[in-house]
C-alpha cells in the first residue's frame, strides 16, 4: 500500500487542508513500455494553484478526486521498458504519491553527476527554463540596463536575477524579508534589493532604479506590479511569468490600467509559460548547466521532509515561506 | 495680422474653451532656408490631449502660453528655400495659426495627384502609418484570425480594420453609434460591429467572436479594453495605440489587472507610437498609397470649416463626434 494526495474540493480563495485528502491505495504494476517509480522528491509550485480552479487556462485543471501532479524526481523500481533500468533516476510530471507507474515516453533520465538530483526540479528543470526563456526571449536585457525582478528570492526569480547579472545588467530584486534581501545581495550578487513588507515599494524602487526600469520580470502582480509602471523606460519589456499575489483572490483583481503607461514608453508586457518554449529546451538546459558548472548560478532549496508534509509545503508558498525552490523529500535515492 | 491658438491653462479632466486663447499676431517672415506657409488644413487628434499635461511622455508637453501644433497641410506663400516654390502644397507639424514660418527641413511636399491633400493628414499621413505599423508589426494578423478594433470608426481604427481585411482576417469593430457601426459594415466591409453605447460589450463580443480574439487593436482603453481580456486566444497580440477613454480622467484609471489573462494565454500587449517606426515610413507610405489607388482603402473625414472652430473640433473628439479623421479647414488651396 502507498499514500497519495487527491484534490477533493476546489479552493475558494487561499487553499486549506480541507481541499486535499490523503488516500491509501495499492501500488500499481507496470505494463509493457512502463516503469514503476519510487518517488524521491516532489516539486511544489505556485502555478499549481491555478490548476485547482475549474477554469480554462494554459494547462487543463486538475480533476476533482484525482491525484495532484507536478514535477517529480524518482527512482526506477521495476522496468518493463528497454529505455530504463532498475535504479535509474528519472524526472517527469508525476502524481503526488509514494509510487507511480509511468509510460517511458513521459519521463527522462537525469545526470546525477552533473548536479544533485533536486537541481533537476529547480535550476536545471522547468524553473530554470522558465527564468531563462522569460528573461532572455522576452526581457532581452542588455549590458548596463536595469532589470527588476519580483519574487526575487523564489525559485524562478533567483535564477532570473543571476542570468540578468551574467548578461551585464544592473539587477534589483523585490522579496518579502530581510533574510531574503540579504541573500539576494550577499549570495546572488544582486545590486539592490527591496523588502516589500517593510519598505514603501514605490519610493524604494525610485531610489534603487535611478536610471528607470528596462526589464521587469513579473512574478507577483498586484501592487508591486503597479509600482513598476511609472518607472518604465522607453521600450521597456515585462515578461509576465506569475501573479502569485492574486492567485487566491476571490474578487476581481483591480489595479491601475496599464494602457497609458505602455503607450507613453512604447513598452511591452508578454505573458508566457515554459511550455511555449519546448522546441528550445535543449538550448536552455545546456546554457543553464554550463553556468551551473562554471559556478555562475547559485540555487537555494527549501526542502520539506516527509510526504505527509506536502500540503504544508504547498500552502507555505502563499505565505512566502520558501527561499528558492520548494521541494518535498519523500524518500532517499538509493 | 493673423490668428493663432495658444494653450493658456492646462486642462484638468476634460478640456474646455477656457484652456485656449485665440490671439492676434503678426505674420512672420521667412529667413534663409525657411518658407512662409498659409494653413489650409489642421489635423485634430486625441493624442494632443496628452501633450496638454505637464508630464513626461513620448513627446514633450506643450508649453503654456505657446501655440499648439499638430499635423498641417498648407501652401507655400513665400519661399527662401531652394527646396520649395511658391504654391507648393506641403505638410508637417505646424502651429495652430493661419500662417506659419517653417524650416525647409521640417516639411515635405505632397503629391496632390495621388489623393486629395487632406488624405495626407489621414490615410497617407501619420494616421495611416499608425494603423499600418501597429497592426502589422505588433498585431501581425494572419489569414482567418479574429481582429477586434475599438474606436473603429475613428481615423486610425477605420484604417486598421481595412488593413486587417486585406490580410484575410475576420474583423470586428467597436464604435459609438448605429450610424458608425453601419458605416463599418456597409462601407468598410467589417464582418461585425458593436455599438458600445447601446449593447453590452462583453456579451456582444462573445457573440461576434465565436473563435475568440487573436488581435485587439486598442484605441480606447477603459471598460472596452477590459472586456477583451477573457476572450483572448493563445498567443494573442494587443497593439496599444490609444486609451481615449482615460485621457481626461482626473483619478487613477482602475480596471482588472491584466497579468493573469496574459499568462493564461501567453498574450502580449505592446504600446507604440508612430514615431517608433520612422525608419520604415517609406515602406508604410508606399503600401498605403498602393492600397488606396487599388480602391482597397476607404477613408472618411469629418471636416470642420473655419479656423475659429478648431477648438470645437478638438473637444468633439472626446464626445465621439467624428467619423474618420477630424480635420479643420482653414483656407482653400489655390
């Protein structure tokens, strides 16, 4: 028997424990072309909140009374595929459960010599690719430009800021604690950091960005996103990756309309998801792995121990509890 | 002596006659490299409202107690430039006055055989180029896609819709009277038109756009711009050209934040002004002139007769009084 986590009630506003249920169930058996995987690590991500609504979006919503899924690292226990052997370490979109049966086409092996396995859920996984393509394809920072990133100590934001530094930009991060802002400056090499919980963001941004803002990597939306608008330079670019401040809103999320700001500065805002770039994943993965090996990319993980605490780790995202990538450790890699 | 119009008080909210003053002044004399021009036609445009504020924007604000300027068609009365002769018909950014002295580098001759002179203030001028570059460079409509344009019976919108038809799109216009919607469908060949003053825009848009919206050419902002967001298709494009509904707002213009909509659909909004495309004006002018000669572009003008009525024509823009390009006729071309 194993445990799994199902979505049993769609959240209204902020998710609570009531929305989820731990269920005991049998461990499946692989058919031809499938493998049985023991879950080692589960990625918990803000975007999963969107999938808990019954609304059209870029990926279909989770079905009620079904197992939740996200990025997972696991180890092959039994293989009925010629592509995988027992003990291979793999990653793919798998269920929140202790064991998964997966088609061999839905997973891929990871190179645990290059980096620790969990890196494939963060800097070398979807998180790193999200930062890479959003910043470089949409944001296109140039040497000496000012790049601001919100959610800067989070999984995506921390990679965005470091890539922007690699590209020669002046980088300002916005985060929610003094511990986080210190981390951004001292560990990641950001040029400035703003604690939005203790500072007035508009004033602090004006001071931190004396030359205006050329790129704003949007992770949070809300009033922080609003505060950027008056500081945009001509031809500024805003990759819109997330809006975590509004994911749990029950009412319409109102703010200043953006049209006037975009016209005055000929600026662009563009929403994206990493799935828009599947054709270019190889390019992104290689670049990220290269920077990682060269010591140019640091990454932080907040690892919650034990499958039983998966929901805790997920709910913590909306309180800003994580530094870097939020991951749940389910079992050891053997 | 001649009359000219000065901005004497910056408007707060909707402009009124109080903001302007008609002043009698001497007619200037051209120096070497200059010409004296008799004003025939003055272009009155919504964007001029922005220049009446004392705020940083893409063009500097008008100075208080200075003559207002915009696109003008005029005839050379006296030339001290080798580039122009008496009676040449020229266009350029000139003052709201009966006569102007202009440097020869600031004006250009127009070809009155190709089209009536006023066309150089509309379809063959900045208006047409605004429609051309905003729609084709940012909007990039493809055959069979759905293009929605607001301010559709206005100077820019009416050209946008027709270019979109030339490109094979399904075109829906939003305008403010039944006369205008009838014009869009019967004269300009739009596929559907919505009267935002009598119809519920959200419902009408859903009905008019059964396949969703691929391109929204934004001229008006406000609640009409808001109504578009839930209907955006994957990878939709929103050229943001104007937001006339908010130009006279005294308070912050609040609406639903756009981030969530942009992320869900990987859509882009991009502000622009025609000045961003100066390097490509020749391409745009040639394309527009070609379509005009082929009978593929219709254009309408609302011509107000008499310099004394210039302010009336300008204020009328904010009441939706104009069909097509708003122009003031100051004197006959001789």
